[in-house]
């Protein structure tokens, strides 16, 4: 590999690290439904029998398992389909 190519790859990698990532659609949907029904993260965590930190992680782009997603949907009085509305398939490839 040429030195110029290596330098260009390093520069692009640094630029990507500086860019602020945006939250995924699933995280946005879960937070929207949670606030709509007036629940806090600890409230949802209690219903789902997990930690509030885990719910926070989900709202910050951690992709939950299908089982946990179903529990969150029940807690938020909605469906898994509604939570997944508009979510690109690439976003779901890193599920727990």
C-alpha cells in the first residue's frame, strides 16, 4: 500500500471518530413511546425486570434481543412492529 493511501485512510478514520453519531430509529422510537405514556427508564426497567441502565443503553442505540424488545413493547403499551417502524435492517444486525 502506498504511503499516500495509508495517510488518506487514517485521515478519514479520524474524521469519522470526530463526527457525532446520531441515535438510531429504534432508540428514538422507544424513547418517544416511553415519554408518551409517561414512564421513566426505571419504571420500564421494573416492568421488564432489567436495570434502568439497560433501558438507557437501549435508548442510546444498544440493540436489545427480540425477547427484551417484546417486553419493552408491552411495558410501553405498543407493539414490536410499532417500535421497529422505520428502522433500517442494518441497525438491527448488532442485536444482543
